[in-house]
C-alpha cells in the first residue's frame, strides 16, 4: 500500500482525473477519518475510520462526491473501511445504436399493427402499411415524450439514465411501451419525486394534444364484407374518463355503440398513452407511481404496495365472476397482478437523503395520482367473437 500526502492524490494514471475533481479532504474527515488515499485508475480511494455509523457516513458524503461527478460507496477490504468514489457520466457517451435499432423496429411493428386499425390487411397489401403512419407517430410520440420527461429530469438532478428503449411487440398496438434505465442513485426524495412525476405529466400533456387532434380527424368505416364475415373478431376498447371528457368537451363522438364506425386510429394512439399513464402510476416498486409514493410517504410506500397485487386480482375476479367477462378480457389484470407482485418484492428506489418532501411537491403528487385515475378503465380491451 503506497502512502501519499493526505491533502490530495499523487499523479493521475493514464485516463485519470485531476486532483481538483475530488472534494476537500477536511470535508471528508468531518465524518470519516482518512489515514491513506490512493488512486485506482479513475477511482478515488480513501482508507479510514468512520466517526459515526457507516450508513450516516455515506449519507453525509455521497452528495459531496455527487457534486464533483462521483458516485461514492463505503466498503470493507481486509477489515478496513474504504470509501470508493467512482466517476459518473450523465448523458450519452456514444451513438446509442441499441436505442436506434429498437426505435426503428417499433416503427415497423406499430405500422403493422396500425394497418389493422385503418382496415388495411398488411398481408394482402404489405406496401400499404405506410398509410398507418399517423397511428405509429401518435403512439411513439406519447411514449417518447413520457420517457423523455424522465430523462430530462434525470439530467437536471445529475442522475445517470439511458435514452428511451422502445419495445417492439406484435400486439394490437405494436409495442409494449418504452423504458429508460436508471444507472445512478437518487440523491434525495426531491430528485426521486421529480424524476418519477416528470414522465406521467409530460406524457399527459402529449396525450391530451394527440387526443384532441385525433378526435377531429375522420373516423374509420368498417366494410360490409368484414361485418358479414363469420370469422371476424370485434375488438372493443374501454374508454377512460379522460377520453370521454375530452370528447364531450370538443363535442366529438366516440362511436362506442356503432359497429360500422370507429374513431380515428390517432385516438387509439392517445388511448395507449392514457393506459400507459395509469399502469405507470401504480404505486409499487420502481414504477413511476412507486417513485412518487416513496418520495411522498417514505417507507410506508412498501406497506401500500403490498396491497396492490391483491386489489388487481380482486378486480379480475369481479369482472369475471360478477360482470361475466371472458378470461381474455380480465387477463390483463391477472398479468399485472403478477407483475406488481414481482415489482413490490423488489422494493422501491431508496434515496441517499431521506428527508420529507415540501408541501408543493406533495400536492403535485396527489394531482398526478388523480390524473392516473382519470386514465383508468376497468375493461381496457374486450375481444368479442
């Protein structure tokens, strides 16, 4: 072990960071008595003794290193306490080829799915699926804005996060949504709340805009041949209160009782945004709702999250046994009951500084969950033979 001056580090190795990047040693020694320091590649390593509980040491020093562009951890090596500061990067370091490839695949899958909503047979007319571009743009727009809300707020709080990963899947809408990967720790409840709430609020604004545009576009007419086809399958979407309110506010029909006419597929794209908003605001694990409620309620969030899967299973049972819906119809809540069980078991994100939120953020959190309720529909999709 090589001793060096306690006031700083020796010369940096190739690719190392300069001396000024580390926090002042006296700030570190307010809670961690350093007796040796060294540099290991780009990592700053401090050997010393905690002057208080180790968890408090990290809670006190993590923000100090975070401001300097490091992520700090406290470990033990051969019985000695070691404070390790690893450099963090916020943003995109190179061309995100994986993100781009998944986006292109999702464009293709949403065009293919959108063709059916425009009454186009993509197998008989494969060159005509491009006409579903408004549907594809609507879905990618609301999902992309939602995830970019998280990304921008992550950059604001200097929490490392990836660009959105779109998920192409051959479903009725051509995708399973989009996600970003959080790579850094949450500094405090404010950052956890802001990052969690930014996606639903940004997505909500985009969804409202797309809905209004779609409501004013021409409806889709179902041909007589399709109506008379005994093998045809009718798909009915449940309309959330938000969509019904916007349709009533702009005096536009939703054609819910007319099998010969359907809303413009752009409205279906907005419907996807509403459904995704509700699902993301389920307050479990590291879903958006889990982040928001953890920031608002602290450790009580885990108690609330434990009840959520049972509520979803109960909803599925009610729809199946009381409302007499098919298994295909209630399967979505059975699946999400299983998923929320998994998410809840994984636990929420834990901020380094676990101090209560201010009143304004708390109120904004309540409003955000209210938006989630406006996007809820008991029967999202009903498949009728």
